């Protein structure tokens, strides 16, 4: 589309589409496409937990932890690049490319004939998912003001929670019926539908620039550093204590190299790169920095719960994959509902500190209660305790956005959101990989030797043991159930420690004013034209009336 008409320099913020932007039917179609895109990424993230035992048994594969780690790695590695690219070539092309990548990865997973092929497909899926989540948050900032973000971030969080809630049920039911491949194939028409919605209704302005100017803004060194470093960290976390001992060089080397690489990336971005991938770090104060740290820690908690809690019902409560998915509804939907509540409250009050404090308090209480769960705990406790921690996570997941965005000018929204999503997705990696490593290490110590002899491949395929638990004779069955219960208790202890660390990081944050502007270099392109047309409408009507009166006088 052509450039929108220029606006008077004296226009107020509300006059230049920065406040009170009309929420027409096209706007809600865009929001729906954002929500649906987010929903399918959540389904893929959470459904694999209940389906993985069946998939591992079907493909006869080892290193099943990489099925989750590859997805989380893909979600994280290229997010900073997505933020830069969206700033250079525009938001819509990145979103469409993200949906295409997600569809491609889904097709590879559905056609997988081996565990390695499945892992590769999950990595491609993750690349698309990370770009989808990042693009949605960036474009949402282009469409609504920060004060309005609470409500709309809550809606997107609710979509993620709905996907997280139905994901385990979908994954479990398809695995139980032997149709686990459709868990991936069903993404193809949904991705196509979302892409059509984006093509039809999303029109965002893109600042003009030549190809040379756009390429000169690409920070290839920074993106290379963060991608390689993240991959190295994930490799060390995934192998630690499972494939190799924690103190072995094959675990310590990638961990140390990856963490040093991330430090080098930050130093490079601050002092050497022009323009940097994440320029916002140049002006980061404690309020914003604390927001990023808490965002990472919250993601560790959320990923650990979403990915591993269904295993508690399958391995300790003798539930089917579908039944396990149903029993974690309380966890999933408490996250989404409380995210909506938090978003509305922040919009009305402008205060984000109180929700953050309340959210961490609920998370700590819920995590503490989870550590008391055993294989023989009542079903009421097993279903009810996660609702408390889910409520806390839901509140925090929305509230942490505000201290970060309130600390920066609106022109820095895209790189800021890219760093925000990167810190969250990096936390997802730790939640998935650390949880899996803990479970495998604890199973190695606690599973009866007589049971382990049935699996010569070793404890690394521990998930393949879950489908055979219902057929075990007593007392072996109870011993296996208790072994899984003990392993998961250590995971919940990790969650408790992370929640306490997150609450401590919230100390010293400031309450900043939530601005009511958006970056007018972006936003909906057609709205500028519509607004201009409407602003001229009274003049046109007056001119038409004058012409009619002159014509009538001439006729007389």
C-alpha cells in the first residue's frame, strides 16, 4: 500500500492512532489469528508429554529427552534474529515464514520413521514456534498501547493455556488410539488458515529503506553467537547424568562453552555491535533487568510443570495418556484464567508490582505443596495443588511484561520483545531438559534392578517403561510407582527453589507509569488512511451541502 497521508504536527497522541485505536472487525480477526497461532504452539509443546511414552515405544528410540529439548532449542535460538528481521523487512513476512516453518516441521514429525527424524522435525517446529510467539508479541505492541496490553496479553495467554490444557488430552488420546502421527499432521490446515487470515487482514506499515540499508542492519555475528551458545548449553543439559556423568568433559565442556558464549554475546552487543540485536541492554536498569531474570525463572517453572506433570498421573496414578491430560486441566486453565484477571487488573489500576508479588507468593505455596505429593497421594491433592501454582504462574506471565516495556521508548519495542521472548524460551529449555535429566538420574537410582533388566538399552529410555507399568505384578508395581514419585518430588523441589529465587529478584523493582502510545512508524497501515478519511469526512459533507445549495440556487 502507498504511504499514508501525513498528519498535522500538532496532533495529540490520540489523534495519530497512538491511543484509543478502533477495534473494528478486522482488528479482531487479526487477534484471532494471533491467538490460534499461539494455541497450536502450546498444543505442540504440551501434548508431547503424554504421547512421548507411546511414541518412544513405537519408534524404539533412545535420547527421547531431545524430543522436547529440540523443540525448546528451536523456539529460542533464532528469536533475537526474528526481532531484528521484523524491524528491517517488516512484521508480516516474518509471521508468514514462521507459520511455514512450523508446518514443515510438523510434516517431518508426522512422517518420522525414527527417533532421530522426529527430533529433527521437532527442531524445525521449534524454529517456527519461536518466530510465531515473538512475532505475535511484537505485532501486538504495534496494535495496542502498553496500558491496553494487559487485556490482550491475557487473551493470548488464555489461548496458550487452552492449547496447554487440551494438548495433553489430544496427545494422550491420539497416542492411545495409535494415531500419534496426526498430532503433527493436524497442524498443517491450521497453519494454512492462520496464514490466510494474516494475508487478508494484517496490514502493517514498514519504514522505507533500500536493500543495502536493511542488510547493513543485520547483526550476523551476534545472531551466530547466541544461536551456537544456546545450542551448546542445551546439549550439555540434555546429556548430563543421562548419557554421560555430570562431571565428564562431554557434559561440562558444552555447558561452559555455551555459558561463556552467552556472556561474550552480551559484551559484544553492549560495546562492539552497531546496531546490536538487542540494543535495549544499553539502557537497562534494575526494574527492566529484574523483569528479564524473573521472566526466565517463571518460564523454568511453567515449562517444568507443563511438560512433566502429566507424567505423574501416567507413572504414579496408573492413568492412561488421555486420563493424564484430563487431570492436568486445573493446572493449564488456572494459568490462562489468572492471566486474564491479571491483565484486566493492570489495565484498570496501572499497577504491576502487586500482581508480581502475589503471583510469586502463590507459586511458592503451590510448589511447596507439590513437594508433598507421593505416588499414593489422594487424587484431590494431585489435581488441586497444581491449580495454586498455575494461578501464580498465570499472573506472573502477564505482569512481567509491563516493567520491561515501561522502561523503554516505544521505538525499541521490537528488539525488547525479542529479548523478552528469548529469555522466556531459554527458561523453557532449562525446564524441559533439567526436569528430564533429574527424572532419569533419580530413576537410575530408585528403579528396582529386576525391573531395569527388562530394558537392556538402559534408563535413558525410561519413558518406554511407563506403558508396561499397569501389567506389572505386585510388589514390583508399587516399587516402580514409588520410584517415579520420588523422581518427580526432586523435580518439584527444583521448582520451589526457582520460585523462591524469582520472588527475591522482584525486590527493588520500581512502579513505572504505563505509557499510552505506540510507535507510529508501524501499526496498521490501513487505519492511518481510514483515520485520515474520517477526519476529512465533515469537511466533505459540508462541501457537498454547499454544492447542493449552490445548485439549487442556480436552478431557481
